[in-house]
C-alpha cells in the first residue's frame, strides 16, 4: 500500500499484487493540517463482485455521517446508488436517527431481468 499526502489530503492505493481481483483507492480530506479530523473520505473500487465502484463518506459534527455508495450496472436488484444518513434529531428512545435512500437503474424490472 502506498500513501501520498499533503497538508489536508491523503491518498492510499492498494497494490494490485496484494489483491489481483480488486483495486482500491482512498482519498481522505482533513479539517486540520495534522490530519486528525477527517471531513470526507472518497473510496474508489474496481472489479468487485458486488459491483460497488464508489463510496463517499461525509463526517459532520457530532456523530452525523452521510454515506453515498454507487454501483455499476449488474449490481444485485439493479441497485444504482444507496445513501445512508445517520444523525440529526434523535428518534424516540434516544436512538440515533437514520435515513436510507435507494436508487435503482431505470432498466430494472420486478422479476429481476434486464430490459
């Protein structure tokens, strides 16, 4: 694995020799020059079995977090993207609030076949 960094960014790349079936890159943006408070993490994938190609995570104040995952065509159930938001107003019982949004390919059918 190689890591390249500047004051507020770091880029990690997984060497293809370690995992020939998958390639992976992670770019992290930090709020401070010491790189102790991450703001955003972008992960890029290729050749994954689940067809995940991109995952971006935004870290907000407190425990608020937003994750956007994007899939290439061929993903299970024709899933194109998934957005998960954790945080905001607490639900009854003091549990954290969750939102999940799923987007599907326009060529999906109820029986799972492609158009």
